[in-house]
C-alpha cells in the first residue's frame, strides 16, 4: 500500500513550487537527508518524528516507508503497523491550510485523516497528526515581533494567507503537541517581505532552527539557504551559533541550488545539516556540485566565516600562515566620495566622475568625503557583481573588471575604491592583482551574494604593489601544489 511501486510515477517530484521562498522538497533530496540519521531509528516503535513546516508531506511520507519496513518484525500485522506509525510516531505542522490538505493526502492517502480512504483507521478527526492552526502576526511599529514581517505587506485581513507560521509564533513550541520528539526534520520557509525597497525580504529560516532547538530533539535536520555562512541581514548571531555548535556533525553544501531544486533560484546556494543532541565532534562537511564532490571532517569555526569549499581550506591556511596584512584595510567603505548611486555626471566641472554605466565631467565641489583621494591614483571596482549563486555554474569571475582611476577622478556608490597611490605603476599593479584568479578565489570565500564590501577582502593578502603579481608568481610565493592550483583554476575564470 505504501511501497515504492505505489508512487511510480511520484507526484511529489512534479509539484510546482509555491515560490522561491517556500520550496517543495523533491523525494530524492528528502531521502538523502534521511540517510544521515542512524538506521536503528527505523526499527524503534517509540521514536517520534516532527516536520514543523510541512508543505508536501514528503519527509513524513518517506519516514513512514522506512518505519513500515523497519518495524515489520516487531509489528507483523501490516494494518496494525500502519496504525501505530501514523497515530503514534509521525507529526506535522503545515504552513498553510492548502499544504495541510496536501500533506494528509501524501501521508494518509486521503485529505481527511479519518475518511474512508485513509490508510490509518485510528484517527478520531479529519486532521490526524497534521496540524494547521491559523495564527496572527503581532504588529509593533509596522513589523511582526515574532518574524519581522511587514504589516503593509501581510496585514491584509483574515481572508488572505498571513504567513504567520505557528511554529515560530508560539513562545513555547512544546505546547503545540505537548510531547518530546526524537527527530525534527524539514524544509522551512526561507524569507518574508520586510517592507523595504523593491523586493526587499528578510530571512526567517534561522528562526525555525532556533525554535526547533528549544524542543531538544535527539536529531535536528533542516534544508536552509546557505547565505548564513557570510552573516548579514540579521544572520550574524545565527552564523556564530552555528559555527561554534559542536553538536553540528554533518553539513552538506550545494553552492548551486538548482542542482537539488530544479528550476529554483536561491542565490548563494542551499545546505542541509544534522545536529545531534547527544554528540559533540568536528563536522563532516560535504561540498557538492553537478561536476564535483568532496568531503572533509573539520571544525566549522576554523575561520571567522564558513569556508564552504573543503579544497580551499589548505590554500587559505597557507595564505594566513604568511601573516600578511589584509587587503580589507585598503578597500573603501560604501559611498567612498559621499555620492549616492543615482548621481550622474553633470557634464561640467574639473573632475571625472564614474557613475553607473557612465563617466563624465562633474564639479569637485560636489565631493564631500575623501576629497584627498581625488588627486590620487586608485582603482575602482563595482560594489556588486551579479553572478549571484545561480546565474552560471563554476568557474566564475566573482568581480567585474576594475577601472584605473587617475588623479582628478571620483565615483558614486556604484563603485568602491581599492588603494590609493602617488604613481600610476602601483595603481596599475593593483589593477593587475585584482584580475588574478588567486585573489578572486580568496574573495569568493567571503562572498555568497552579489554584494562586495571591504570585509569580503579579509582573506586577501595585501601584497607589495611595487611588484607586478601574476597567478604563477602568487602560486610560487604561497607554495600552492598542483592539486590546489587545479581546484583554484576550475573555480575562477580568467579576466583578460
């Protein structure tokens, strides 16, 4: 009844995603995640499983299949085994009323848990163990106090879906089912509109992780965006907690999200993890792309940010062992000359202003910041470079070509200023250095989004700019071996 043949073809492999924020999990991925759990769970009739953000019910369905096989000896009668598993072991909290119906249909083979077509005949109501209770946001100054959602975007009345997810809008999540769980597993919603400009959105997936930890399950596993590696936008504390959590024993990283979510774009990629309450250890990190995969056991807090590529760790360590100053110290902050990105050259004046896609004459008197840099040689680089996490597979460029800024030049916030020099040769050498694959690999280790700032250059060593630096010269200087060079050049495209 619930064997593999019953689901061939499997409708859950064909569902269209609700959005790029609420992504259905393919059955293949769900099983890869379940494979991380110890095999003895599937023969434990007392083990309880919770998916606190059900969408298609795929995790609970695949768990049910494993329990049906694993408990056959302990509960030989098939119907008795089905009743026991669905009534006592599997629980879910749906994210909407629609997904609650879909989950019940996937799990019980009926959208009504106690209906005539349900495979379990022990439920007393139509909901079974798949719960959906509409809750409301608590608004304060236009934001939800629990999830940060925008009142303008989601305060639309009861006739609309509010995306106030019960699991993170309940102060004590244990009150929802009043029980302990051995395994909490699933794929939470990723973000909600925060009412900012354009399509601005704030991450919320980390709130589900933190809430699940309150329940202290033996095993916690979730699929979440990988942008937390670099922190930012409310994720700095979450990143630090994750990197220093010795209970995080497995982390599988997919830099290209569409490798596992076909047709879905999630900039920065996707990861899933396993947290074991009763075990502390270094983490087994697997980096997987369509053309390569590698695994390494290492501490997640080896560096101040998470280095997602195992093969980059030895390269970075060789760089850090040289104890050279960081290049972040010579990269300007945002708005290096105080001019916002919407400023255009006025067409008159005594300096050249580089703006978004153009350059022209502008008044020096308009510069109200870093006026001393105007008369220096320098390099301009774009503050954003839109490869993102999905625009192309590797190798990538990471940054666009730099611009040599002569004395008498400035820029809007479209650009950052890198270095300042008294002569053209040193500025030209910096421009050449920025083109090297070596520099751009180190930059990429802190760049999970299109945005570039001075912190992204923290791993990049500041070299002597009286010298010209090529990749070959850098490989020799830092003692990179053939394997490290091959990896580096497979990840980073040449810039002419």
